[in-house]
C-alpha cells in the first residue's frame, strides 16, 4: 500500500475536479482512502511519468506537454507528480 504525504493529499483535494465532475473527497483522510483505493501513484519526475504512461496507457504521438495536461496528472508543488486513473 502506498503512503501519500500531506502535499499529495492537499493537492488532490484542491484539484480533484480536473479529473472528476464532482469532488470525491472532502478531507485528507477521505483523499488518502480514495487514492489508495484507486491505486494512485507518485512519480518523482517527468521521466518516470512518461514511463508510467508508456507502460499503462497509449501515449503514441503525445508530447511531454500533452502528458502533463492529462487530467490524470497532478503536478505537485515539490516537483513530483501524482497520477490518478479515473
């Protein structure tokens, strides 16, 4: 089970509507439960994000910018990325 730090949880709470029509969590605890349940992952840099997308999704022809703009990708303030598959 992945541990999500406060930065991940707060970012997800703040930006969750970029992926979902309605909020799926209202508290840090609900956010953590949701992320665990959806098997969200944290990647340390863009190289890891691209590898994750290559291994798990069809990204043929997508630029780095398009990958970053994907609704599943939540850039974190510290430079890491949270990926949540809706």
